[in-house]
C-alpha cells in the first residue's frame, strides 16, 4: 500500500488541493476543472496515434539505423536529422517526449535529442512562417539562428554532463 501511495503521491496531492479549492474557492475549482477537461480531451485524441506511430517506428526502424543516424558518432548528419525531425511536425511538445524517449532507447545521442525537442518547441516551420508574417523576415531569421545556436550549445553541454556522469557511475 505504501508503494502505491508513493507512486501516486503527486496526483493525490493535486486531487487534495483540488478538493480543498472546491470547498474554499468554488469559482477557481470550476475554472480548473474546465481547463483540466480540455487538456484531458486533447490528450485522449492525440496520444493514441502517437503511441501507434511509436510502435510502428519500433518495428520499422532498426536500432542500428537510429544509432547510425542519431547516435553519438552521427556528427553533423545526426544534428541535421534531429533538427529536421523537430521542425516539421505541428502539435504540442508533450507529443515529442514519448518519441524522444523511444529514440534514446534505440541509441540516439543526448545532444541530438535536445536538438530534436528544442526544434519541436521553438523552430517549427509553420511557426516560423507566422512569425515572418507578423514580426518580419529579419526578426524571424535572427531568432531562428540564435535559437538554433543556443539549442546546439545546450545539446553539446548536456551530452558532456551526462557522459561524465555515466563514466563516474
């Protein structure tokens, strides 16, 4: 029983806070429930296709190909693939996390995963087109280049930190 409580501690605390809000501040509880329900519906509609896609990727793309394309020795080619995979799709970032976890399990490097997730979050092509329309080409280009540079540096730093910790362990 203690293991179950430990495993679900965060959701239980959230539930208790929500119950407390329902008694103390019903308006906030109603708004919170509406927001929760909207996100829940979105997750229910989006996540099953993501899991199907991940299952197909597990079957169709062999582990050695992921290691070759996105692994530690993939270099610039791996970074470009990770960048391309991150910039093309539309959708929320939480869709990218299961995909990233699957790629890591198959041997993708941490730096390429950081680049993939960062590109998904900040460098999507549709987002860039809207940004050009509202902010102008110069602003969009500078933001794109600076964000890509920051993601690349962050990925390399994360790779270095994690590989150092693995060597110590």
